[in-house]
């Protein structure tokens, strides 16, 4: 039986995918997310969110939500689940991209004259802001959450390790070696960080946990029970 480690806690449905495929797994939280207080500036055309954490921090923010216009600002985002979370909370998503570089390129091509408020974490990826800065797109960053690394040592060997963010990779590798484990990454930016430690990397086709778990089962030639 293959033994894998998830660097985030999985939902019951996600655990079922691995259990039904006959894969033994352990799980832990490699990072903690802490929401930050911030002042909401509304004199921008659009909002940008590149993670679900940023959306949750925005939703949980307890100040400056005065009008429906502020709550219903049109948004650009990264990831299907980020898009769904925004829509569930009354926001129209103009464009959903699979990563920051793709979103930046779309904005430069189609909305270069607009202004953007970018909600992000303290460890956000540089791809999107670098593209916007290079092409002189007007935007402002607001850090709405902070990521805390939680290194934890594991003595056993894992056939596979599941990573869901570059921060998760950083946290794990502070106390462990990847060794000859196969690394499964939720997206390209996470894979770039993992590439600093291993060449054995498999990336999900889309940045969704269930798709990553499918990659795990396919890699080990196991099928999910129907």
C-alpha cells in the first residue's frame, strides 16, 4: 500500500478519494492563515483575488462595508474555487484564470486602462504584480492575511507528498528532506518551489484539490471505486 502525506487537512470527501483507491495517507497543516485588519479603498474599478484565503479574509473583514456597490464590486481572480466563493458572496467575476501570470496577461491585453485593488497575502507570488507593474497598469496591493509556516518533522518515508502552495513546500522542507518521494503540486507556482528540492513532480491539470488527488491515484495505477 502506498503511503502519502498531505500538507493540508483534507475534507471527508477528499479523504474518501484516497481511501477508495487503497492509498494510506497522513495529513497535517503545514501553514496557518491569520486574517489582517485593513482599510478598504473603493476608488478602484475592479478587485483582484488570487486565492480563497484572500476572499475569506475580505469577507470576514469587519469594517468599511457600507454600500452594495462596495460589496458587489466586479472581480478578477485565480482558480475556480476562488471564483465560486466570490460569486456565492455576491460578486461578479469578470475573468477567472488558472494562475497569476495568465491573469496578468489578460488584464494587460483587455483592461490596461482600468485600476485594480489587489487583495493578497504577505507571501503572495510575484508573477501578477510584476506583469502589471511592467505594463504600467494602475493597481494597489492590500495584505489581508498572513501565512505562518508550521514546520513539523516526519521520521518515516512517504511515497508521495502533496503540496498546495509554495509556503507549504517551504514549511515542509524546513524540517524534512523530500528525498525520492514523488511530489504532487496543486499548480505551477507550487511546482516551481518544489523544483528547488526535487525533479520528481506531478502537477494537477487544474488547481483543484480533487484533481490533484486524481493525479495521485492515477500515478499509482489505482482507480477510484465507483
